[in-house]
């Protein structure tokens, strides 16, 4: 009880002054938003919408000042009911923590609006009263022109060099942080019964997990919305200094309910970081580095962790038969860019991830996709070229600048790709299907698929023992051997210019490495056709030796030779006449009396390698 009260006191100050602990409007939110078509703009509008003006509830601002007096000093220019909004309004607000609690920290706001804030209810919970009750704390708190600043947090950072040894960042001399936001909205806080008590004999780790889980399960909130938020951070040491600015147009946490979150949405995120050294000698070698980036939109919906937290509060691992309903939800990212020293390094038009169906910790369905992925390898090497200057040791091999030239001449300085991945496992039947594809313009297009039978969930349950938590590896091996069956698989690679690009990379690499590697000299004056012919010839020679042990291998390798010479598509397919079980493979060794013939295994699984020439050019 005492611990909860102490934690709650600190949390209360943050709720009242910075607003980082609670939100929600109306009744406690439900399990969260899971519909893929949820309109983000509607959620933003709902969070910003104020209650209809009505009678302003009584509020004793002097009681609030007294409540916070042990934590610090709260001041304001004016306070009283605001008929226009129906809220209780404080203007030109400042909170300075007590000197023994924090130094150099200030919190200010142009205005604070309170709708139905029940301070007595909050005090009751923090004092250890009404712990078994569900309590409504406020309907809405709104901050305008909020600023939070820390002048110097270096004292807490100075221990890092000793902890990190020689890899430490040096003696910390200064660190400051300032957060500003145009509008911070907290919609409704409901406290749920606090009944947590560590189990007898619980370890420190179990107590830590239990306490954190209990905190996460102790409240519900409707919205936490920040508009036009910006963070300025300065960190300096005797080795390196950095200045970073980050922020976003809007950030919303919607529908939190005891571990479940309806939606987390962010728009217009940006960051810009510059690093320089204050040391003259080091600064002469290292002129500094800048990193910056932005994303237009991110959302994470339908995150459900409440079932996990229920077991976490008990300090227990959930048994396989008990855990249901948790989900990682759905994540979307749009229009991400990341620059190094003003040059594009990474970009992504869109990415989607979904993992919202689980049986215990076994995923039933995972889907991923990405569009417009771009990676600039030359930018990475340009940064490496700067870092090389920090070392007095000569480089053994090509310099980063030379490698950049090789990549640019070969056409590999920048690569792009689109792709999808899907995994599905039927908990009732054990059937599993995974497939995916990726298109890399100028290089290759790839497709793959794997289909098999695995144990069903009901067949997996007994392998975790009577307590549902202790894996019996022998039992799991037995059920896997019994239920596993390979249904089919496929992999194909289509040349989209990659064979010539790789050949050009060999040629350009040979040009800068011929002096130190005489064996490369022969490629320096080659052509993509001659490099491909050399690789095809090496495979042809190798296929003859391999065919002595595995006759089928010669045909497979000759198909690869065709692919290297002609381009087109190389495909490897596994298509057995019937699903291949572990027992059917074991039967090939005549009960262990003879070694399994690899050729028989390949016949059993129906392995084929095919080559399809590229379409004829008109």
C-alpha cells in the first residue's frame, strides 16, 4: 500500500501538470479498435472535441495547491470557472518541483482546463483508501502552450563512462531537454481496484513483473493527444556533443483499457540530429555528422496485452491451456525517409504488419508487406569514410571512397524493393502455409512458398506437462515426428538485370583490387558476358564431380548454368505425389540396416530444378 501511494504521488503530479499518465472520456473504453478501415481523422476529431458547455463543477484550487505543496510550488495568474467551455480554468500556470526532489526542472502552461476533476478521489487512492473500488478521477484535462524543461541532467548520465568502460561516451558535461506542445489533451481517467500483493516466496524479478503488470492493469483512459509537439535535446561530453530536435504534428493514444490499446497514431514526425566534437584535435579529423528523417503517418491498432498482464500480475507464466485473446494488432507506416549528412540513406513508401491471432504464444497468422523500400549504400560508406579519418591506422584494402566508386559504376549504390510475406497455421488441423515474394528492380524478382502439416494446438498441449508450462522436449519431438508432413515447396528467382550487375561488381572490384589480388586481374578488363561465362564454366566443371555422388545434381547444376548464361527464371520445386512424413523418409533406410540414398530422398519429395528462358525480344 505504501509503495502504491508513493508511486501515485509522483504520478499525480505528472497527471496534473504534464499529463503523461492518463486519459479517456465517458465510460471506460472497450477492448480497442481493430477495424483496418478506422478513420484516423475521426479519432483525432473525437479527442479534440470538448464536452458541451454546461454548469461548471465546483473545484477548490487551493486544495490542489496544498495537495502539490510537498512536491513543489504551483502558481497561476488567475483561476475560476470558464462559462465558454464549462471547465475550471487556470491561466499562466507554473510548477517548480521542490529542490530536494528535482533541480533545474520547470513546467509551465498558458492555460489548464479541468472538467469534473475529483481531487478527493485521487487523494483517497494515493493514501491507500478505496483500493477495492473503481474510481473516476476526471473527464478531461487540457493544457495549452505546455512547456517542460530540464536544465541539466548530466549528473545521472555521468555514471555511464564507468559502466561502459573504454567504450563510454567520455565525461558528461551537459545535457538539457525541453518539451513544448501547442495542445495536450487528456480525456478521462478511471482507476480500477488495486489488489496486487506479491506471492509468498516470489523472486525480485517476479515482484518487478507483477508490480509493472498491476500498474498497467490499474487504470483505463480514453485519449492522450499531443498537437504540435517538439523536443529539443542537447548532450555534450569531452568527446562528442549532439543537438537533436524531434517532434510531430499530432500524436494520439486512444482507448487504453487495462493493457489493451485501441490505437496509437502519429502524423508528421520529424527529427534532426547533429554531432560534433568539442576536442580540437578530434574535431579536425571528424568534421561532424548530421542525421535527419521524417514519416508522414504511423498507426498501431488493436494491441491487446491485458490477458498477458493478468498472468504477469500474478508473477506467473501463463499455462498453455489458459492464455487466450492477446494480440500484437496491426501496424502501418507511411512515407518514411532517413538522411545521413543531407544525403538519402533509407526510404520507405509504406509498410504493413499484422499479428493478431495467437494460440498461447504460437502465431496463427502473420502478414507483412512493404512498398518503395530504398537503401543508399553509398551514403553508408560516405559516413564510414568520415569515421576512418578518426583512426591513425592505414586501411588494409579498398577505402570507403573507392568502394563507393565501385558500387556506383556497378549500379549497386542504391537498391530498391517491394515485397510481401504471409504465414498461416490452422490450430485445429495443424496445416501451415507460408509464402512471399520480393521485387528488386534492376536485380532480381523472387517468389517462394512452403506448405506442410504440423501438430495441432490440441496435440501440442500435452507436451508442456501437467502444469502447462514445462516443455517436455522428448514429447515434442515425438509429436512432431508423428504429425509432420511436407506437402510442397517452391522457390524461383527471375533475373531483372542482376546477373549483369553482379558481373559488373566483380569487374569494378577487380580494377581496384588487381594489384593486391593478382587472381582478380583477369576480370579487370572483362565484360559482364565473360564474367558470366566464367561462372557458368566453373559450375559445369563442378557438376561433373558432384554427379559421381548424386547423378541428378548434374542436371540441376546445368539448369543453373542456363540461368547464368541466358537469364530468365531458375526454379526449385518440391512436389511429392503425397505428403512426405518423417516415417516415409525413415523407411528408405530399410529400418536402419542401410544408409539412406540421397537420390531416393529427392525422388520421394519430388525435387525438380527448371529453367525458363527470358521472353524473346521483338
